[in-house]
C-alpha cells in the first residue's frame, strides 16, 4: 500500500495500480485500497472499472465523501449520467458540508442538469462562503440566469 501511494503521488498510476492490486490480493481489502485502486484506474482511462472499485470502497466505508465525489464526477464527465452523478454528489455534500469543492461541484451538476437552478445557486453560495473564489462567478451567472428566466 505504501509503495502504491508513493507511486501515485509521483504520478505513476500504472505502477501504483499494480501495488494496490497486489495489496488487495494479499487480503488488504480496505476502503482506502479500493479507493486508491479506483483513482489509478480512472487516471488510466478505465472509468467503469474505477467506478466499480470506488463502489467496493463504499461497501467497506459508506461515509467517504471523497469516494462519492469521485463517482459523481465520473458519472457526469465520462458517462453523461446526470442522475447518478447528482445522487453521489448530494451524498458527498451531506457527508462533507464544509468542503467547498464538493459544494461547487454539486452546484455545477444542478446547473448542468438544468433541473434546479435554485439548488445550484444555494450550492454555489455555500462554496463561495467557504472561500472558493471561482464559485462567486458561477453564483453571479446562475443568479443572472434565474432572473432572466423570471422575465
């Protein structure tokens, strides 16, 4: 596990993946091992396999906001499955309400889904309050979009 982490931090996802797979084959089936395996797989363009690894991580520890956020991003960015993406990002936001990036990503998903602009504004506002500068621009734009729709 330690060597896999070092390889991952050094930018070598392929080498890291081999170490995480080896650790799992030795019985180190931990939420962290599956999470890191998923990060490597996703970095290597293996989206479906990565989602599967992250889901295994959640079966061992369903309180991981980072895992839900990764799955949400993968569903949206790679599979264009907004409903699954929103489901996971909402869970991530509930688990980590002080994480500005998660709040921002939730706002982006709401806005991209064009379902609930009010919820997007709320998420952007929360991210901005938590200090994420880029959220302020998105907040202003979403508010302008909402005002335009009301006209």
